């Protein structure tokens, strides 16, 4: 009877998957930052310069730590909303999908 060797590559596959996911999220975060910075209203540049992203596990977040950032995004009683984060996150889904596809296509 022939001897059969079975090799388990599941750890390698999961590692490659995890790395592709992390690369995808990082690139998506940088791309979303770029889109937000292109459309954010600018007075002094403080808000635009504060826009950043954070990859946390299986999620990526874009935002700003400037105290008036929510007032610009959502508006106030006296100021019309000027969204920049929501459009950056929601209006480029085809670009984000392409980033994910490109990164996962690199898995060999």
C-alpha cells in the first residue's frame, strides 16, 4: 500500500488571509483620509490636518480629534452641515472593494 503524506497548510492560509485583510484596511484608511481631506472645509487647516485613520482588528475608522469636527460634519443650529467623513467612507465603495480584491489577489 502506498504511503500518503498529508500536510496541513491551514495556518499558512489563515496567516496570508490575515495579512491581506490588514493591508486592505490600512490602504482603505489612507484612501478614506485622502478623500475626507479633499472635501473638508478649510479655514486654518487644523481640521484637515487632524484627519486620520485607525485600524482596529477587522475594522478601520477615520476621524478627527479636533473638538469642533462633529459640528462641521453634522452642523449646528447656526451652521449648515458640511459632511466630509461620511462621504469619504460611503461614496467610494467600489474603490474600497477594488483595494480588497487587489490585496487578496496577492495571496499565492
